[in-house]
C-alpha cells in the first residue's frame, strides 16, 4: 500500500494467479467515526481490505472507490471495523 496524498492510497492485492491495484479515498472524518483516529488511517485501509477479501475475491473489489462506499455493499462494515480497532 502506498499513500499518494492526504486520504488517498494505492493498494495492491496479490494472490495466486492474481494481482489487482485499487485507488482508495478515505473521506475526512471517517477514520475518527470508526474509532481509528486520523493517525491510523493507513491501518484502517489495510483492515478494510482484509474485511473485503474475507467476502470477495480481489478481482471483485472496485478499482477506485471511497472507503465509505463499502457500507453500501456490506452493511456490517462500520460495526465490524469498530470491533477490529
């Protein structure tokens, strides 16, 4: 994972026979809202990808998205990420 700018990350997922790249924006205030704090934003992105990879293959994860869109597909996302902190 590479931080590109404040709140923007490039995430590479590699697995057997697959490599995907994703651009992720963390909306201002989301890290605090989920109990991670702004300083832990990169860890929040990592935990979010762990959450996603438990539910779908890397090729199904959107190539570019805002982190808060995950809740639209997986309503349990906010509660789960609060527990992971």
